[in-house]
């Protein structure tokens, strides 16, 4: 009669490996928690300036949101300039606005949550292209006697397209610069939209964190646009406004709702597109926009970002839509 046999021993190597994996995960979670807590404290200590206490040279309020507006010197034809997804708003577009010649007057607007305009910390339609377009329509009606030319860069071009589609009577012509309706959000933008680490990631990469300035001028080291010391200083003032990170975080949490590509063909005002051939927008994207918008002119610029490096290309596009809109 055989005695009881000892149970087989577990694989010691496998047990050690499993414990190591668990330990690494726990250490990683602890590190993230500490970093998030430290960063959130830094946000609360840094963002202390209230937008209501900032004296603006020119502002327009629409639906309770105060917009910072800058009218640059220029000619008789106003051009409403809408910036890309950039916490500094229209600040980097000052040189472009002042280089449109004696025919156009650049009117730069910081959209909701950007620049010196009011912060919006609740996610929702106001952070979408269509929501921004509704507010810009109200701003045009408040400030101008008739339809205006609209110049939109990146996301600003998507807002401009929605504006031209929904409110054609307010837009005499539209110029889009490197607007990509089919772009997929990547890293770190996806990280910014997460519920736990998103606020920390937004601060780190978009507002006041260690990688924010690199994200602000991604082509600087490659020969593209680099901000001046004065521009960096002005941006520092902007990121100290209360709720800046929370407003940008709300933008990232809001589901993307740009102009549906199938609606491009319904835009009535004349449209031109400025394509920076060395930048991130593909030729396929430009072709798809051209196919959607009948008669759209395309101006190519051998640059990373035409809005910073090729003012002549942008002005040529404005001339195109302005002449076709007469």
C-alpha cells in the first residue's frame, strides 16, 4: 500500500516572474499617483489669474462667453482669423495678421478656452467645431455690418468650414490652412482625454508642463517656426489664467464633432486651401477636400506651417476667394 504523495511543486521561476510583474505594476501605479498629485497641486498654485480681472483692449461677449479680439492694422476688408488647437490662441498668428498687406485687416479671435478668452471647464458641444462656429456667428453679427472673409488654421479651418456651411450669409469667403477633417487623434492627445490621468497629461503636454513648449513649436529644431522670447513670455501669462488646464481637459474629453466630410459639398461661399507640403497634412487629405468642395483653389507652400513661414501663400488664397466672392 502506497503512502500519500506530496503535491507537485509549482514552477518557482514562473512564480517569481509573476510576482515581479505585479510589483512593477504596483510601483508604476504608485509613481503615476504621486506624479498626478504633485502636478495637480502645481496646477492649482500656478493658475490663479481670473479672466474677469483681466482688462482686455477689445472684447465681445456672446452667449455669456467673453472673447478676446485683436484688430491689427491693415486695409478696409476685415478677415476673421481663427487659430488652431493652441492654448495661446491667436497669439502666434500676430505676424501673419499684420502681413496681409494694405487690402485686408486681420481680426484675431481667441476662441472659447484659448488665449485670453473665457475658460469653459464643462465638456460638451461648445468645445466642438460646430459649437465654436455658433459662437463665431454671434461674434460676426455683433462686430461687423455684413459678411466677412474667414481665415482658419487647422482646427480653426474646421470651425470656419462649419461657419460657412451653417451661416453662409455671414461668410464672404473661406481660407483653410492645413485643416484635416479626417485626422485621427494620437498620443499624447488620447492620454489627455482619459478620466484619471487626463488632467495631468493636459498640463504636461499642452499648458504649463515640461513638454508643452515643445508641443507648441514642433518643427522648431527642423527649421520651422520658433517662438520669440516675447511670445514665450506672453504665453506664460496665458497659462497662468485660472482653469486653463481644466478648460483644455474638457476640450479633450469632448467627443470630436467636426464638420462631417459628406457636407463639404454644401458650402456656398468660395473656398481656398493652403497646403504646407512639408507638414502633417497628406496630399490625399487635400484631394478629398478638393473633391468635396467644388471649385476650391489650392495654394501649395513648401513649408512646415504656412501660417508662420509663407504669408504670401495665405494672402494669395485670400485674394482668390475675395475675387470669386465679388
